[in-house]
């Protein structure tokens, strides 16, 4: 390979390594708008990342269903 052409690294990132948008995760979990708003308000009140709160709420819900 020459210096002008970069080496190919495959088709791209594996799907598992792409960080999903928090809203898309919530929609995939079939959350209602009121649930999304409640989690968003909690994240803003704590000054934390919304994605973290979405994931944590999803884990809590999954644990409650078991």
C-alpha cells in the first residue's frame, strides 16, 4: 500500500460497538412519551447523561419483570 491509500479495515464498526441514541433506545423499548419525559427530567435534575438514565431505567424495568 502506498501512503496515499489507507488500508481497508473491513465494512465498518460492528453493530454492538455503535452507541445508540437514548431516544431510539426508549422507542425500541416501547416507552410512552410520559415515561421518556420522566426519565429525561430525572437526568436533568441529577446533571447526568440521559443515555445512562435510559439504560438504567431499562435494566430496572427488566429486573422488575423477572
